[in-house]
């Protein structure tokens, strides 16, 4: 019966998804189909509805719309140019300085906006044409922009960790933020090191220096935006406020920046931001509630236990198990967006990871890292296609230029997976 339920659940989900049905509906329909093999219709409908409603009855979920609203305002608030100038100030004397600036800008803007796509378009849209004008290979510039855009999915604040914390049963958001900050920074610095080597070999130019007064002006303009990261992470770590309170503070702070300090947007634009936030929040909430129905269906039919037995049947060696989990997540990330993937696969894979001694914080960071790579890999990676479009290069040429970056990211992924101290040292040191 478990095998039949599994095939039916997966088959219905894939069939509906192939028809273009929204993923939330796909998950609910697949869940009901699987449960109906083992329970009457009225019981299946009542229990699924109960699970869906109960999954949304969480105070922690308030952080999602607040962080989304903050990111939406950041994306439209003229922050990108100030961060590009600051990134250029940091990386301006490094070989391949314009590409280095692109990577640093993506790290800064991505974590503030919470969107890899926003970083790729806002920062890459400015930097890739500049690199091409200065003699950089356009495919190389596109590849660096695409490869660095997902760093903002790891460096907080990011809704991916909030969703994982809820699905995983209450993992500390603060610990996830700190672990993600370390790993996301490592991602960006590793890319900058590779660009350094490539730029040296190809003889790419280095940007000129700026005067002390100009450097001071650029820094002062960037500090208000950068302070958002400091306020959120510092406040959570020091216990001044919770993740939910931090999200509300992020909204207030972003409004002050956009409407008062920088004055880059009229106040009449705020209702449009609320509408955009509502649409994005509604999508996430539908997926979250649908994933609760899916989790119930899988638990009711014994699918997680079967998957656990299957993976542990391959080997009970923790290193082999981690390798299998990473391969599964990499494949999933190539076909599915990060939000639905976290909602669907956390209940399946987290118990397997903890059974071999993996910390939930470590697993959460590793999972997001895997799925972030998936956003820039074919065949479905949205970051890949958006980045190629922004750079005005063909996708196949962008993929060819991305190959050394892919290899580097896979190496870092193995380090993240097999060196837990890299992720856990800072949260543990700070008592989280």
C-alpha cells in the first residue's frame, strides 16, 4: 500500500504540474489522492483541511510578509546604485575590479532585498554593460553575475530560513541566520578569489582609485542601507527582539530610507508595494498550507519511513548518507523553486539527516545552499535565464562560462556538508 500511495502521490503531482497547475493545488490534489487509498473521502477532506489551517496558525509567520514588504521597497528605492558605488570602493583595486564589484554588489543588495533575481537584474543590469565596455568578456561577466546572485538567499534576512524553521519544527531562526551569513559570505568570497585568478590570466583592467572625500561620501551614502543587516542580525543575536519583531523593524527602517532619507519614492507608491507584498505572501501561505496537507499524506501513508529505509539501505555511513541527500537536493533544485522544495522535502530528509547525527541548523543551511545552486542551473533555474537575459547573452554560452563557477560551488557545498563547524561555530559561540 505504501508503494501504491507513493506512486499515486508522485504521479498526480507531476501530471498536474506538467499541465501548468499551480504547485499549491498540485500538492493538495496529490495528497488527497494518496490518502483516499487508505481512508474515506470525508475523513481525508476534513483532516487535510484541518492540517492546512493549523499550519498557518503561527505567530512566526508574521515575519514573512514584513520581510517581503521590506524587500519590495528596497528593490524600488534606489538602493542598488549606492551599494554598487560602495562595492566598487571595496573591490576597485582588485584584479577584475568591475566583476569583483558585481559580486560584492550582489552580496550586499541580495541580502538586503532578499531576492536573487532582484540582485541579478539591479546590480548585473548596471555592471555587466560596464564590464563589456571596459573590454571584459560579456559571457564571463554574465557568469559572475549569475553565480553570485544567490548569495542573498543565504545572507540574512531571508525568508527561506524562516520557512525552514517553521517546517522543521521550530529551529532557531537566529542560528540559521548566523550560519547562513557565514556560508553565504564564503560563497561570495570564493567567487571573488576565482575571478581574481581569471582576471589576472586575461589581463582585465583595474579601476582607478578615488579621492578620500569621494570615498567618504560613498561610504556615508551606503551606511544607512547596510545598517539594516546590522540591526536585524545584531538585534536577534543580542536578544533585543525576535525574528518577527525584526521583520517589522525592517519595514519601518526601509520606509524611513525610501521616503525620508533618500526620498527616491513618492509616498503614493506605498499602496502598490502593499499589493505586491500581498500577492507574494498569499502565494507563500498557500504553498505552506498545501505542504502541511502533503506532509500529512506522506506520514499517513508511511512514505517518509519508506524513503528513510531506502536511503539508509544504501549505507548507514553518515558521509554516504549526506552525499545521497545532497545529490537529491541538487536534482530537486534544478527543477523546483526554493520555497516549495523546502516545504516538500524538509519533512522527508530532515529526519534522515538527524538520524545520522546532523544538527537541524546545519541541515537547513546545507539545504538552502543546495537549492540556491539550483536557481542558477538548467533546465529550470530562473536565476540562470534572468541573468543571461540581463547580460544579453545566449543561455548556452552563459552555461559554458559558468562551468568553473559550478565546480567551485560544488566544492564549497561539500565543505559545508562535511565541516559542520563552519555553519555551527558562530551560532554556538553566541549561545544560539
